[in-house]
């Protein structure tokens, strides 16, 4: 109850600090343009004929949507946590009567308005350069979009917070984040749409969490999925949210007990 | 005497960097291994698209691999020899300890740009040679001696440009320290050097040839190896590189002249 | 939210239109220092001490005026000049955090081209004087603040500079380390005949090291001379401390001088130099004195009075009451 009452205040703090670091935010956003830089390559590939059903226009829709999704669901909590564990700032947080996970969650969510504002121009460009045939037409699919985006954020968030918790045991867990990110880059459809993967590799991403953080929301928005397929993927996505959520909470409880015992 | 002093400083800095690398050897080794893994992962999309098309934007798979090889080499240089020093300088500007560097009786630009190296990153050198061997085995030919010489000369010009860009980034940092994440932005843009420059059309093609001359860094050396780089273009590229270097040196001298440390 | 928008607008404006305002940090400061002299450089916070040190080392360029240090113009940054000077800043360190200090020494050896045998001799001598022992082979991050400062000094002295600039070298150190660092600096000065310019917030440093002091306040030179002279000028009064037996009222003590401190059986009086002899003989005649000491006012107090006066004078110049100043 008490946690719920403090949430609005936490959101406000998160929003104001995001605003204070707006310049950094903008540069960070621009660094995630890698998929857009990949786009010319895909255009060159699809110049004469579509590749695995991807025409040039479809590639454009895919990567612009991907850019926007990434802006909305991006996370960096593990860096914050690593820093706070090393600098001792975590001890300060633990003095407060709110579980630190809430704090990290509100900080991440509170920056979404600002990130949406930055992502907005990209969305406008995307709409101008592609025609609507590359977007979903069924209202039921669009109804699923917010849930899917929130799920995508939640998977990334829990993974980051869980990896951040590892820094309570290890010297630092930044390297683990890098390994997680490598998995993300390859298997989420970030650089290569999963539909373009060779056949023998196509089914394996479905068994990993990465696709539900990126490729799935894009496919949903670009109308690549039927309602039935989308429902199944949404179910799988939220299974991952549940699993990672449980792992995260368990890791933090054990980690904090250890932190309390050794003082970090 | 002057040269001798600078060589001694270079040797001392290399020694320090090696000692630092040994102190955190697992971290650095993991770093090197990760970058190799990335190189391998980056070839996958190339392999996939050339499975579908024999020729993209005028390049065959083997030829495009040569571009990738030069990119791998320069990326290793960037992250092993140029980037670490830059990070050190920005930290020194932030804390005001750059004063100590400016008080040393040696060229400040030299001291600043040789401050730190990451020896493990030189593993990329081996990776790029492996890529070259693989590419030429696919092409079924070998480079001519003239081609190798021209490619190496082209590579030198590429390094000059890359280094000059970094000096410009540092000069910006003198005025606004918070710009330090500009380097991440450049790293993101640099990724576009993986592809042959003919992939890019319109504005991007202009930007990557003249503003941030990625074409000069990776595509031209690859063409030189293939023996298709005209000498006029070679000469123009070198002239451009020298202009870049002169501008960077000028801007550097101006910024250092107007520099007053952070906490006076 | 209103304040936020204002902040955003302001910061945007500053991106497009950078306003330049010439602030005179130092103005009309003239002095010269002889070879081998030890000079304390004093002034309140923001007086321009660090700015002056930075100009003397060539890190900042003066807009007008001339500077000559050891026959060179600092801002030209000639190698022959830089080879002769050093700067230690108590707040900043040049030692590489993750490596032992000895490795930073090595780097400086390369930078200053010190021959191996002379380098070994210097390092041995300096580490012995500072009682560092094997600490120079431990990573810097594992050293205490005092140990780090000592190593900073070694790193800055490897090339045996002739002109030493020390900016708050003892800041944050415990008293015994302060004393050790002070003694070390003096013995280096004596052994190598090096010229020394020191700023410090600890008046003990200045009193122990510097026969001569230069005081600047708000960028202007306000005093240049010996420390004794400074104290005489600012506070000619002496401190007379009396320990006595018996119950004595304030009315019996106040004729002797101005009472500063009063406790059971003890009083501290401020007495003008000219009346000191009279006051002492009168005290001995009227009181049952057990012990008696005469001292100058503590340096800290002298300085704070000097700076307060400076502020008051400036305020008068500006035609305002001192209270309104600042």
C-alpha cells in the first residue's frame, strides 16, 4: 500500500531527472540507429525482387518500427545497479521502505514520455515513406500492441535488474550484460528480421526471450502475424515476463541478504 | 632529441597499458574474445543475403568480405589504440588533471593520443587476416603486390582520417565535457563501414564519402586489393586525408589554447 | 513545471548565443621572487591564487602584462621551461589509479628524459626522505591519502625541478603527515636550492615553510613582505595569557587590556604592543600570578581579520555599508 502511494512521487523524480539529462538522452537515442544503418544494405538486397517476402518498403517499415520500439522499451538498469553497488549508493536506497526494484522500474518508465517525444519524428517519417499496406489492419492486433510493448519492456527490465543483482556477488556484472546484449542483437530480429534467417535457424529464436523484446512487437505492428499467431506469441511473451520476474525477485532477495551480511 | 623523447614516452605508455591489461587480464581477454565473436556474428547477415543474391550493389560475397576485413582491422585499431586514450583524456578534462599533461615537456597532442592502449584488441588483426584469406579463397585469386602496397597506403590514409576525427571529438570535449557520449554516436555510425560504400545512395552516400569518409577507410582499400581502385581516386583520398589531419591539428591547437580546466 | 521550462529555454539560449564576460580574476599583481626563496601565497577563497599559479606555470595566458619564470615566458610552454618546474595540486592527482606509483614515476622518467642512474638515485633519496619504503610498489588505489600525496611529490620531483609550485599540498592530511610533508619540502628546497611557491589553507604550513608571504584578495595584491611584518601590521596587539590564584573580578582585569577569553583562574587579554610592559608589571603587582605568556595573535585570526578589512575597504569604495557587500 505504502509503495503504491509513493509511486507517483517516484515517477515525478524519474521524469524530472530524465529531462535534466535530455542531451545525453538524445545522443543515446541516436546511437541506437544501427538498424537504420543496416537498412541501405537490405534495400540493395531487395532491389530487384523481395527477399523472403520482404520488399524494400517492407524492410523500411520493419526497421523504422524497430527503431521506435527500441526507443520505448530500452533499458539500462544493470549499469545503474552496478554503479550503485560499487559506489555504495545502494546502501542509501536500502534505508528506504521501498524495494529497490520499484525504484529502478519507475526510473525506467518515467523516461518513456521523453523518449516517445524523441521517437515521434521517426514515426512520422516512417508513415510518410511507407504505405499503410505494411501495417496491421485488424483492430484486435492494434489492441494487443500496448500489451506487447509493455511485455517487451518488462522482459528487458527484469533481465537487467537480475543481471544487476549479480553484481552483489561478482566484482561487476557489466560483462554479463554484454553477453545478454549479444544474444539480443543476434536473436531478436534487431539486425536481421527473423523471417530472413535461414530455415534451420528460424524456429530457435521462438524459444528464447529476445524475440519477444523486439521482433514480436514489430511483427505485430507491421501486420506480419494473424490474430491467432499474435495471441500465441503474446502468451509466450508474458510467460517470459513471469519467469524472469520470479528469477529477478529471488536473486535480489538472496543478493541483499548477502550484501547485508558482508556490507557489499 | 625531440623525437627521441617522444619515442621514449610511447614506449613507457605501451608498457603501462600492458601492465594495466595484465592486472585485469580476464576482463580484457573476455573483451577481446567478445570482439572476435562479434566479428564472426557480423559476417552472418552478409552470408545470409548473398545466399539469395550473387551480387549486391555490384559486389560479390568474396569482394564484400574484403570490405569486412578492413572494417575489422580498423575497428580493432579504433578500440585498441585510439578509443582508450580518448576515454582517458575525457576523464582528465572532467577531473581537471589534464593540467598535469599540459605541464609535461612534450607535445600535448602526442601525450594525449598515446596515453592508453588495449593490447588484447589487437586480436582483431588476426581476425582480419583470416577474413582476407577466406575471401580470396572464395574469389579463387590472390592480390597482386602492387594491390597490397596500394591497399596498405590506403589503409594509412584511413587511419589518418580516423585519428583526425577523434582529435576533433576531443576538441569538442574541451568545450563541453558532457559531449563525451558523442564517441558512442561515432561508433554507431562507424558500423556502416562494414558494407561496400556503393550500398548507400543519395545523402548517405555523400555523407560517408565526404563528411565522415567511411568509404575511404574500408571500401577503397578493398578495391585496391582487388586492383580496381583508380590512382586518381587514391590520390584524391590521400589529399582529403591530409586536409582532415591539418584541420584536426588546427582545431586541436585552438581548443588547447582556450582550455581552462574544469575546477580552476 | 514553470521553472523547468525557464531552465530549458535558458540552456537553449546559451547553446546558440554564448555570452562572454571578461572577469578579471587577477589584476595588477606585481612581484618577483629570488632563486631559492620560499614564498607563501595567501588569500581567501576565490582570491585568484590558483589562477596566478596557473599563469606562472603557463596553463593560463594573461590578457595583458608580462610573466618571466626562470628566464622563460611560461605560456610558450618551451620544453626548457617545463623541464625546470613542477606543480603539485592537493586536490588532483597524476598517479595512475590502478598501477603502483613506481609505474607513474617510470612514465615521468621517459617524459623528462632522466638518465637511469640519476633516476634511481633520486627516487631512492626521495622515498627515503618520505619514509615510503615499498609502498611505491603497491597499486595507488590501495594507498592512504597521505601516502598518495607523498607519492605525488616524488612523481613531480623526478626531474629535479628548480621551481616548485605547490597548491594546497597538505589538504586533508592528518597532522603528523602534514609535518612530514612540510619538512620534506623544506629539505628539498635546501638541498637543491629550488624556489618554492606555496598556497595553503593551513597557516601552520606557511609559518613553518615561508619566511615571505604574498597576499592577494579579489585579484589584487594586498601585502608582500615577511610573515612577522604582516602580523605586526594587521594585529600589532599581543596576546597576554595569565594564570592566577584566587577569585578575581572582570573589573580588576579589564584595566590591563581587552578580555578575549575568561575562565576559572585564567584570562586571555589583548594588549597593544606599546602598553605591554606596563600591563605585565601591573598584572604582577595586582594579581597572584602563577604563569604568564605573551604571544602574537594566531595566524588564522590575523588572516581572517586582514580579509575582513579588505572586504570592508572595498565596500566603502563602492559607497555601501560593509554588511551589504558580498
